[in-house]
């Protein structure tokens, strides 16, 4: 691809492009962006996402108008680089590309007014994050870009463009990758700078369009960090958090690039309340912020620091399998025998220097909160108003669940401010649930206990749950995953029936 201008690292994230002379005269080309014929190539982790075959010939770059892509990147920049949360309820733990496509298909054909409203929210989110929304007529791959805490997620599908000509096919398998923010933001911004400075107008209208893009680039570059952070949070929550920060002695610890309008590391209160699609009231925001302030200036215990790691949430494993493996590792590191029936989770948290706080929040959708990282005392916050925490067994499970977040769900900056609830990442929560179940009850200990009884009825399972200090529902799922209970017994005890 001679003459391509390249930005980034092909083994990480790279975008490259060049202008191409259109064979048609200008007056026969589209009025908008007809001046911008070019070639575009995008690579992620060494995989060329724009690679395709046309009439049997393989090509890396896609030739089409670049103007719509430039305009879209500029108009959606703060959302692409900073918005994480979906604006509708979804329990998918898959990549954004898969989640949005699946939910669009689910709600698109519904005749229910409530579903049509949900569809509008999904479509609006797709417009902000999906490359194909830049120009639906283009032959672009199905790539979605969004923020995930202090990283950028790039995900893609193998779905072919809606208007592919005969003989055209993208050579693509679905995938997802997480990168430090700068590794994606810098190449995209350099591409925008190149495109707006090197574009060659033919007509007066072309000149006006290019000048407009240059002004938008300049305006985008002046965007303040507070506005960029606001894209990560619901507006009401953002205003409340910012007011709280300004009125306290909190020293902001966020980071932003000096030459590119992007926040690379969110301030901890932003990290706590951002990325969520949930209604948290003002009083709850204040209570949780106060916990952050109290735990500031703390640090990890040496033994805890040695256990902390950041495995990808997109391991090629089912989330429950991954959670089980991680729990095994931690039990072994803490020298908890696999045959131990009751694990004193609070004793191990205390040993590792993890504080436990109980607060009464008005919302019943927040089960627990995990706080950890540089300059913070690792802390698990229990919401006493949540019904799950009303019993000793439920509380133990919450502690083990948040323990997993402290150990394995910190950002690349080694920081964590994670609120657990039904609207957080399905994959992350499933992994933490599996970790909690395995940490509290290994299959070895369960099988040993089950071998001493002759039946698998409700009474036996309830007794087993009491022995291990785990909820009956969580225990049933756990036994089912290890084939320690038959499907018939599982259905009979849980009250579930296939129809």
C-alpha cells in the first residue's frame, strides 16, 4: 500500500490512510465529502480488520470516502474515548460489538412501545461508538470503540457490510482487545491531524467543508477534562461528584494528555461512579465519596500486593471457569486446604489488611463496593440495606465477591473503585460470583460432604449451605457446574421447570 500514512503500532492499534485520485469528475461525485476518496487500513493486535477480498484478490485497505470517518471521529471523540456505560439494561458479558448488535436485533422488530424506546437508546449509543455509523453506505468493518475504566476496548464482528457489492467479502473473525488509552487515542488523533491538514479541495464547497473539519479539530482539542469525564458518568451523578470534590480537601488524581483531549486516568470518584447506568441518589453519592476520603492515603499490605494481578476479562474461558481457577490460586496461596468446609473469609481479609465497612445506602441495587489502589487502603463496603446482605451467608458471599474485585479487577493503573450491582459488566460479575463460590466451597469439600448422605433433597442442600456458609441458590449453581447434582434434582430443589 504505497504512500500510506501510518499512525500507531500494528501489533497494538494502528490506523493508516492515503488520499486516492477519484476517476470520476468532481461534478459527478457526492457534494458532501466527494473530495475525500482515499484508502483506510486498521490493524489491532497484528490483525488487519479492513482486510477483504474483491473478485478473488486480497486487499488490506478499503477504498472509500474518508471525510465521513473524519467527521464522525471528531463529532463523537469524547464519547469514543470516555463513555463506557450502556444506556439501556443489558446483562451481556460479551464485547460491546456483540452486545450492541445482539440488542439491536432483539428490540428492532418489537411492536411494544417500551421496546421501541429501548431500541432508540441502543441505536443512539451505536451511533456514538460504531465505525459503520460514520457512513452506512461504506464497506467498513463492524468495529466498536468504547472506554472500559482506564482502558479502551476495541471489538469487532464478522458481519459483512449491508451494501457489499458482488465479489466483496471482509476476511474477519470476531474479536476484542483492551489497550491503554494512549495507544488508541494517539494514533486516531494523529490521523485526524493528517486528514484535516493534507486534504485537497477541488471546489469552493470542498474548501468550506475542510475548513469546517479543521475548526472542529481545534474546538475538540480545547475540550476541558471535566467535560470529558462527564461522558463517563450520568450528568446528575457527575455534577454531584464534582461539587463534592470541589467542596472537600480531596486532591484529584486523574491524568490527561497535554496535546490530545483525552483523560488517560480518571479521578477515583469518577472511576467509582462512572461507567454505570443506575440511579444513585445524592445521599448515597455523599456516603460513598466519604468512604473514599476516609480510605485515602492508605496502601496495600505486602502479602496482598503479591497476590494482585489484572487478568483480562476476555480470557478464552467461560467467566465461571475463570473465576474458579482464580479462587483455586488464592486458596493455595493462603494455604487453605481444599477439604476445608468453612472458610473464615473475614479472618483472611483481616490478614491481608483489607478493611470492611458497613453503610446503609438508600439504593438496594448496590450490593457491595470494592476500593483499592495506589494511596488507598483496600476496603470492602457492605450495603446493609441490600437484602442479599441481611443473612450471614449472603454477607460472606458479598465479601468473597468483592475480594475477587480487589485482587483481579483493578485497572492497568492498579486502581479499583468498583460498585457491584445488576447493571455492571456481566462478565466481570459472573467471574467474581464464581470466585466467591469456589473460595467458600471447593468441589473436593462438597463431594466429601455429599458422599456422607444418601439423597440430594432440599433438606440436605440447605444443611450443606449452612455448613459451608453459602447461600442455597449459589450453592445449587455451584453443584450443578461440577456435576455434583443431577439436573432433575437441581430443578426439583430450585423449583425451576422446563416447559
